[in-house]
C-alpha cells in the first residue's frame, strides 16, 4: 500500500499501518477488559465475553473470542508500560480504585483512534479514485483522436501493401483492419441517440455515471482543493455520526464534497466549508462496551474492504499508468500524447513511401 499512499494522496505507509494498529489496540482493550473483569463482581452483559459464570477468562465465550483471549497476555506485554505490567503507579485498577483509565475508557479511545485512521485511509482511497477517473476521461478526450488517426493509418498502410503485393493474405489483413473502423449500421437509431459507433455520447455518460458532461481540467486537483477536501472529509465524514439522522445528513453533504473535489472546484469547496462550519456541532455520548466492540469489528471489516478497493485501483490499467508518474500525472498524459504524435508522423511517412 506504500506506493498508493505516498504517490496519490500525500499520505505515507503509516496511514494504513496506523489503521491496523488502532483496530488491533481496540481489540486488545476489549479482550483485556474481559480478562480483568473476570475477577470483579459479576455484572451480566458488561462485556461481550462476560457470560460464562466462574469458568475463567475467555471460557464460555464464542470461539473467536476464546482465541483472542489466549493472546491477551502477549498483547498486554507489548502495549502496556512496565509500570502498568508490574502493578506500579500506572497499573489499572478496578472501579473506584483510581489510577489509569478503565478498560471501557481504553476501548473507547482505541475505537476513536481507529475511526480517525479509517477516515484518513478512506480519504487516500477517494483521492486516488478521483485521479484514476480524471485520467481516464482526459486520456480519452485528448488522446482518443490520436489513437483513431493511428488506426486509420494502419488500415491505409495494410491496404497499400495489399495493392502492391496482390497477395490474398495481405488483402485479408487489410480488409479486417478496415472493417474494425467501419461504423456499426443503425447503432445510433437502435439506441435512440444514446451512442454512435464512437461510443456513448457525453450526455449519456454523464447521466449513467452521475458525472458532469464537461471533463475535468486536470488529472490531479490543485493543492488548495486537495487541502480543502481533506479538511472537510475529516470533519463531515459519516462514520463519525452516532445517530442515523446525523449519518444521513453527513452522507448527503459528503456526496457534494466529493463531487466538488472531482471537478477541482476550489470555490465550491470553500462554500461547503463555510456551510459545514455554520451547522450543528458533533456531540458524542459514551457508548456501551458491547456497542464499542461491534463498532470495532465494523471498522476492521471496512478497513479490509478499502484495502481491496485500493488494490483494485492500483492494479487496473489506469492505476498502473499513474504509478509511472506519481508526482505529476498531468505531465504523464502530455508525454503519452507526444509519443503518439511521433508515432503518427512515422506512420504517415511509411504510408507516403508505399504510395510513391
């Protein structure tokens, strides 16, 4: 994931590592809390694994929780200071004993850290996705006519060679090349104005993909647009909401933010920042341990999904091209255009020699 994070979102490999670490810390906090409360007075339902009577730490819990419980001793040694491990001044104490944070507090802190790490990772994935989409559209807009010219020259060269040699095999290759360039009869009438032999019309593409008809100006939005986008995504991300109504409000808002960023519209992003600042502040209420554990599992699943999305973007044809110029994808587009124009000149010279 390092190439993806460094090249396309001004992130480092630590972003993904921080997310993994935060999720792991939350799990450790949850399982540690279950272990420690095993010696406390029983309180049914106080811990996801705390319902096994006096069977001991981790026993009676679901199989996955028992496996996690067996790892607690090692996890605590790795993540807890020597003072806490030795029962010194920093050691955790049962309720009412003071000292370090209780397991529930540690779990909540770990969940909040995992949320922030997930948001940072999701910002990186979304900014890369925008660049892949923008590069694809600009590649088609700027280089599509050049590719078409090369295909036409290739067909003409094969036809000229066939006329010279009068070879049936040369004629077959020339006919196949020409056939690939011929329009599909009646396709525009058949699809009711949605496309012709050159593909979907821009208006149809915009309707199907919810993208503007006008292509973007650049592959990578300006630095100011990127900064505005990242700030808004951190503040307004739907995953920060605890209530469904608040989540819906944030989802609608972040959709507008994503669209403005894809267009590279700094002015619109600034207006959205002002709009968000004028809205209600996020109010968090403490969550029950069971809710935090469920939340942590959801964050872990979301992390895996985003990792798959990022890998698919990187491994795709456009993502592979973008890796060739991670710091300036717009320059890469110009370099490809220059190479294609040089190839057109060579093909034109070859055709001219055949027609002499």
